[in-house]
């Protein structure tokens, strides 16, 4: 189950990243309204993804 969660969060992080890149390239209200919010979401999702990945490596026996 844990590898699937890592994949889901990684894909969601990528989606938010590309949406944020689009927001930065677009001029107008969308950029002003959502650029900072999308950056915060990306950072949070990256943190969750890395924590899940670290948990996955800790729980798998690599001996």
C-alpha cells in the first residue's frame, strides 16, 4: 500500500508543480490569485512524499 501512496503523492506534486508553472506564465488574475497558494501546496505535498518515501525505505528490509 505504501508504494502506491508514494506514487499518488508524487503524481499530485507534479500536477501542482505544472499548474503552478502555468500560473506563473499566465498574466492576470489567475497568477495573482493562485501562484502563492500553489507553491505552498507543492512544498507540502513534496514533504509528504519524501516522508512516505523515507518510511518506505525504513520499513523494507534491504539486507
